[in-house]
């Protein structure tokens, strides 16, 4: 039973990272109808940026994270202005391939830095590695950090979308771009904002992932799990994406514990298949129906 | 205007420059050596330092006047772990660049897809990084290997550990690919020699983020010794997870986890971890003057500190240089192979093993040694295990 | 500029084949015969797989993220049969059948799902196939992989690059002809009707489910054929080769070429297979200090991709944005 709870908390923590990346997918998709396949690489760039600021330039951790996230958000916004804008109104797969190409460029660019391609890097946490003990249960501080930060980010996003002008405008844009344009919302600027926010979310996920998997070239692979989460969440529902991410993380962890050897790698996808067949509109829709 | 025409002109130009040598890859003043690496794929973190290590050795040789007056040139193709690109890269190196030999091709799919083509073209296939026996067995005049598959090292190391510590329930956590399977074979063989069987095994997929369920599983099985067929990150994750939950089991990691990164990243959690070392890590702290100078040279040249993979790249290239020197001024494939078959190396600056090749044995080394992380760095705790 | 217009005014097929012949001849002369022919064999093989994408994605309008698994089925069936002494030519139809069977399986969730959700189900299907290949190690060799001998046709072993190229091109030509006939037949019309508007298609007595299923059967067959050839040309199979990356590469291939037309598969394959090689060859012209930068090729390939998508969003064979 103890190991069950132990594994469950790890699953939730990893699931939160999936969820954050899934959030960044959904945010972009809702606002611009583009499926971004570069979020994993953006996450990796985010990790390296913060690392460079922290270790390379000697900035303290918190300012380094803030600067890093802002820098990566600027990168996302800049890419929207220069390249991604052209994919607007094209079929889905144009944006997919465009972002895939941009991802390749980012990955290649980071690889050209020898210090980055030679190994993995540690982003030191301010409060050490000592696990938090709740009775017999031990929670790693990095897992706790992920969970707390995810809750904070989700809260901040929800406030942003409900109570700020930009947030409301972005929402209006996602619901009805023509209508939004008619009432004077600068739709193009909102697209830039969405890509910037999406990049920022991925960068935050990268920073949170750093103490768990370290900063390295392949850390963006996690997006392969986040994308199913986004779809499972319904592609247009922010809480759905987050929940689906946690669902996949937990399913994966528990399958490893409870199922015979070899089952754990198939189970998340088998579950995904089952969930898709049971709730063809994604968890987000199912959630909404439940509420009614 | 078709762009083809420009392309064709440019290509024809380079082709005519490259042609004219008598035996493939060897001209009056140059030896060309090919290598198919992963510089952008899933194991780019190995590929980059291996390549840099090889480059440094060749540049050192060139600075010393080359090998019998011939400059060494390393032609690296990036296949990104993709066998399709590897096959084409091999054809390019064989036919277009006319390389003399292939050195340290990286990754099993890459090696298995290209090796037949390479030996078919009569080029030596030297020291690939792949844990497959077929890289040196059955004996082939052109296939040489410098490290045994993990099997041999792990069998000896497991036996040694179980013998000296009296474990009764040995378990395995492995990556479910060819690497993990090789280790499993070795561990099973080692346990068999002491009359035991593997108590429990569990696997993870490459790139897995979280190993908590695997560790919980091993713990539930009551293991008193865990062999890790992991790479750096998973090694740290497994150790950290076990220690976090208060499970102080002994763990032994393969040569893939024997890396300074393991303790740099793992910190206190990996203290006490055992590892199999084939080539010691080049620590700057406490290095011999020769090694310290090498580390400084590497850092100045590539802008990053060398790691154990850099040392391997350098060693691989060093074996090539030594064999080429012994082959004499009339370098040909035959004279090179003959020289390599008689090569017995001396101790190197890294403190690595001595490599011995013969006409009947193309595997240079079969023995690793045990190391343990103590006070935040790897320390060797045994001699080479036989 | 006049010359450009004159060339563009030629019938598409003639223009394409002239360009192809010119391109092939130049490359042959410049690269060395074997290197160029090996590329040709690989291009033809990937073009066959690309045809599968064109049918499923371009014609029937379904997003498939599981093409790699369909290739894997063909490759493994071919490899296992040939290893057990079945002649390659006899094994080939069975590999094609295996691909079809996989396509049928992958299309089953279409009964309930559409759009991106169905795409996700194909992804899940692909990952499950990959896992089965790893776990069923008594048959497939598991993660350790499987060696595949070169095919022999009537006692003649297809090993040289030239033989590989001829064999692949012959298969491509057959596949192409079959696709061409299918697209002109009622099946092709049903696919396009479903792509444009499922409701309207259903209203005009086209069963969208059947159309989707048949597209997956055909796409699966083509993938199976491509997989079988791939198995021989690479000579070594392991499950990881057929992961998501391959599925993605194939999608990219079809979209760069132009997903709506058969010719798109050929041009896409040319770009995906030959451009990294061209980059490698051109890189050799750079000074050593620059050429030795790791990651350079990946970066350049990304730049080429982005440029191509920006300049020709409909693919090389699609209508250009200026016209």
C-alpha cells in the first residue's frame, strides 16, 4: 500500500509536467488553430536558457528563471511574427511541419554549443535533495515543487483568462476570431501573445523538469507524452489538458507497479485508446457533461 | 535555370579533387578515415565527445608530422542513429570520399546496417560502439573490436560482487533494447557460475522519465543486490528513488553508467554506487601531468571538459595511429591489418587497459574493473577482473 | 525567366520526368555511381511508403500517425519469411498482406472517432505494434534485432546498389500504376468525396466508413511493400527504427512533395532522402572548423524544411501560391 501511494505521487508529479506541456499545446491550438510540434524543443531551449543564465552568467536562480522564461516567450512571439504567421489559414499539417522544422533548427543550434552537447546539466534547487517525510511516505522536493508550481501556474492562467483585458481578448479570439476582430480586438497581436505564452509554459515545464531528468538535448522527448494528453483533454480545454496529463502520468506509473512486466509501456496508450473510444470528444467534453 | 547545373558543377569539381589516389583513402600525403556518428539523434551526447576525442588524437598526430609523413583526416558523417542515413553515409564514405577505414561507428542499428557493406568494400571496420558480438566474431580479417560486449564485463563483475558480498537475491533493472539484453545475458551467466539465478528483473523504455514503479517493484521482490543496465540519467533516477524511500540496497551499474556525470548529477544519492570501469574517467583533480595537459588541450580546443567518452574516442584513434605507424611507409589495407593483428599497446595516459590483438583474436580487451563512488567521485576498487 | 515559364508550361508528367532524368544523370555523374544508386533505391522505397500517405492523408483526408507501424509489419513479415527460406518474391505479397491487415486494424477506431482523435488512435496503434515487436522476442528477436539477407530472384542476389535501385524502381512503377488506376476508379472518387465533406458523401450513397477503411487497406498494402524493401536494403531490423519518428518523416515527405498528388510522394522522398546527403556533400566544401560543428546538418535540414513549407505550402507538386 505504501509503495502504491509512493508511486502515485511520482506519477502525479510527472503527470503535472505532461499537463503543463499539454497546456501549452492547447493554448496555442485554441488561439491560432495550429498544432505545434516544437513545444518539446522549446522546453529544452527553456531549460538550457535558464541554465546558461544561472551557471554561465552567474545570475541567482530565481532571476535566472524569470529572465529565461521571458526570453523564451520572446522567442515564441518572435517566431510567430516572422514565420508562423504565414501558416495561418493553411491546413493543420502545414503548422505541424513548420514547427517540426523550427524544432530541428533549435535542436541543431543547441547541439552546436559543445558544453550543451557533451552531457547533462543540473539546475541546483535552493532547498536541497532531502525528501519530505510524511510518516512513512517520502516525497522528493523536486516532485513537490512540480506539483505546487503547476497548481500556481494553473491558478495564474485562470486569473489571467478571467480578469485581465489581454486574457479576455485572447479568449474572445479563440472562441470567435471574426467577432473578436469586429469588436476591435487586435487578432494578430493576440496570436503573437498565444505563441509567446505557449513558449513560456513550455519553458516553465522545462525548468520544473530540470531537477528530475536534468537539462539535456533529449529532454524535449517528453512532449511525446504531452501531445496525447492534449488530445485526450479535448484539444480545446485547458483544465482538460492538465487533467489528462496527470491521468497519463498516473496511469503509466501504476501500470508499472501493478501489471506484469512489459505491460507498463503499452498501458498508457491502451488506456488512451480506451478513453478516446469511451469519450470521443476528449476528457474536457466529458467533464463538461458531468458538470451539467 | 535549373539549380541542378550549379550543383553539378560544384560536385564535379570536388570529385576531380578527390580522385587520383592509388589504394583507397591513402595518398602520398594523406590518410582518410571515415566515421559514422550520431551528432543529432538520441545518443548525440556520446557521439559528440567520441568524435572530438578522435579529432584531437588525429590533430596531435598531424602536429607531430603525421604518420610516415601522411596527414590524418577524419571524415565524420552524422547519421542521427537512423540506419537509412547510415547506409547512405557508408556508401558516401566508401565511394565518394574513398576512406581507408571506418573507425568507431556508433549505435547498433547503424553498425549492423553498414558493416556488411564496409567489409564487402574491403575497408577495415574498426572498434565500433555496439554491444554486438558480430563486430568481431566469427573472425573476419577486417573486423576489429576494442571493448567486449557488456556481457563479459558484467558476468565477471556480477560474479565478483556476489562472491565477495554474499548476496542471495540479485535483481536487474534494464533498458529494453540490445544494450539491456546484453547485460542481462552477462548477469545471468555470472550468477550461473555461482549457482544462482536472477531473482527479479524489470525494464524501462529509453527516455523514461520516472523509475519509481520499477524501483518499488524490485523492492517488493526483496532484492539485496540490483544490477543497473542503465545510462547516466536512469542510474541517478534509480539510486535517488531507492534512497529517497529509505531502501539502502547495493547497486552496480555497467560501464555506460560509469561517468563523472553520474555523481555530478546524482550528488549524495549515488554515494556508494558500484560501477564497472573499462577506461577510468579523466578527472582533472589529481591527474598526472600528462593527463592534466591533455585535459587542458581538449578544453581549449573544444570549449568543454572531456569525459570518459572523449577518452574513448581518443583511445580509439590512438589505436589506429599506432597500427598505421607500425604498418610502415607502404600503407595498405593488408599491411595495416597485419600491424593491428600484432599490436600490443602500452599503458596510456588515461590508465586504461592494455589492448592485445592477434591473428586469432580481434578483440582487444575483455576485462573491466570495479569502481565505487566515494566522496563524490569514482574510485577504482579492484584490478582488472578475469 | 522565359525559360522558366516555358518549362512550367510543359505537361506536368513530362516536366517531372525530364527533371527527374536530368537530376538523376547529374547526380550519378557527380557523386559516384553506387552512392547515387543507393540513394535512388532508398528514394524509390520511401516514395512507395509516401504513396500510402498520399492515399490515406491526401486522398481520403485522414491523419495517420501510425505509418511507421504499417511499414514495420511488412518489414518483419518479409524478413521472417525470407529467413525461413521462403523466396523473396513469394514473401513479398505476404508482406503486402500484413501491411493491409495492419491498415485494417488501424482503421477500426474510425467507427467512433474522427479528426485529431482518430489520429491519436493511429498513434496509439503504432506504439502498441512497436511494443509487441519488442516483447514477442522469440519471433522477432525483440530489441536485439534481426538480420535480413538480401533478396534473391531466381538465383540472382539483389545486393549491388544498381540491382537495389532497379528492383525498387520496378516496385515503385507497379505501385504507381495501381494507385493511378485506383484514383481514377470509383474508389478514388469516394475517398475524395469523404475528404471534402463526409456528410455530403454519405448523402450521395458513399459509405464514409468503407471509404476510410479501403484507404487504410491500400495505404497499408503500400506501406507493407515499402517495409519489405526497406528490410532488405537496411539488412537489420529493430523495433525502434519504426517509431514515431519514421511515421512523422513519412508525413513530412508527403506534405513536402504535395500530399494530393501521386507525384508528391516521389518529390517528397527525393527531398527527405537526398537533401541530408546533399547537405553532407556541400558541408565537405566548407572549411574544416565550420564543417566540424556538431548539429550543423540538423540545423540546415530544418532551415530547408521551413523554407520549403513557407515557399510551397501546398507541396512541390501542389499549385504554387503565386498562381
